[in-house]
C-alpha cells in the first residue's frame, strides 16, 4: 500500500507544522480502514492497516517531543495496534503454507501408495505404510487448527483494542496533541486556537 | 527490539530541512550500529533490530522526501528498500521457527512429525534468506549507502540554507 502524498511541504517551513501535517495524513490513513477491517475476512485490508499503523508510529517516533503529551501515548497505542495486526498477518501467511504442505504431502503419499500397489485392481490397506508422510498428516492438521483458532482470538483482541482506542478518543486526542507546541506558553497556545483537549469520548 | 533513538536538538521552530538532516543522520547511525552479526542465525534479534532500523530510516526518507534532491533520494530509497526486503527474507522464517519451537514445546508426540516437516521447509527458507541478506549487505557496502545517506543529509541542509 502506497502512502498518501503530503503535498506542499517546503524545506524552509517550520518543522513541527510540517510534521503535524504528515502525522494528520498518516492518522487519517489508519482510521480510514475502519469499519472495513472489522470484517475478519478482509485479509488485505488488515495487512494494509498494519502498514499504515507502522508508518504512523515511525513518523510519531521522530517528533513526539515537538507535540503535546498524548503524542507519546499514541506511539504506544499505535505499536499495540501494529503488533496485533502483525500477529494476525503471521497467521494469514502461515496457514496457507501449512495447508499447501499438507496437500503436497498427501499427493506424494498417494503417488507412493499407488506405486506400492503395483498393477493391482484395487488398493489393499496393507500398502499404506508405503506413504512416506503418513506420520506427518496429523501434526499438519493440528497446526492448521491451532493457527485458525489463534487467528480468531487475535482478531477479537484487535477489535477490543480498536474499541478501546475509540473510547479513549485516540484520533481526536492525537489530532489535538499534534497541534500543541509544548515549548510555547499557555497564552500562545490559546492565541493559536489550541483550546482545551477533547474529552475521552471524543 | 531496540528503542528508537531520540533525535537530539530537534526543535519545533527549526526549518523542516534541518530536521530532515538531523533525523537522517540519527537513523543512519542506528542502522549501521545494528549491522554487526546479522548473518548469525543463532541470534535472531540482530536481524530484527536491523530490520526495524531500516524501516525507521525508510520512513524518515519518505517523510522528508521534499528536502532531498529527487534522483539521489530515489536511488537511496531503492537501496534501503532492497536491504529491507532482504532482512525480511531472513526475518520471516526466523519468526516462524521461533513460533514453531514454542508451539511444539508441549505438543503430543503424534503431532511432532508434521511440525518437523514444516520446520524443515522453514529452515531451508531461512538459509535462503540468509544468502539473500549476505548479498544485500555486500551490495550496500559496494553502493556506499552510508556515504549517500550522509550526502542526502548535507543536501537537505544546503536546501534549507538556499531557501
């Protein structure tokens, strides 16, 4: 997923104002995946949301000290989001690999068993020990069950985390924090229209 | 995972390009500080740390893109991306093997053969990934990535001075 361009940034512009614009765009990119990513089947969107979270986190890491205190908290929250989406992605990658290996092992076993049967009219169960991967089938099936079940648990964790972020007003609080300039006086902030931090349910 | 280094002397009123130079220098140092021993498959955290450092550097190069000369920026970004991909080719099987180890710890004996069959395949991918990484590290050396990153930081400072 390509990051959205932030147009009009100029080398001579004040650093915090430029980074504020970039963070705002990266934050919008993360939030834009919801509610689509609430569907556990949206594998691509969940992966792209993870990339978007990663981009937001890495830009925030550069500049937390330039913004209000919630920016630092937002790094931790974004990392938690990135981590759970990463673990979901790992399951989404490994599960088809396990399924493919199981199918491959089964196909090789069928071939070996047929070869052991020679030109027989029917297949006698006695030839089954000729299957080289026979002992492996159960473990592969167990792995697939484990990965699928874990993926469901992780997805529930992701949903709960997103709900927490919404409840604590993650988006609004970060938008507010990147407009704050801690080194300026309170009066300056008020002049600049920074105002009062939004409440948690914003 | 290594924590991101703070960017010293960063201040809100600094010009954007000065921030770019300071940040690229810090993230470049971070990247090369994590380069030692990454081909050692017994210590997988080294690859992880270098991969994260590469991602952080890449993010910085994208964030400050407007402060760098276009062609040089594009070439450096391509080299960093190639390195990141190579680190991923090693890291992905590293993680899978670590997960498999944890998964197999309390497993029924009857399940072990299947897990081992999968693990053997992942170990082959890890060896392949390590070869890709070794090649990418040599390419980074040949391309003098560090020198080009320093040049980008210098160019950002010059752009600010000219602005």
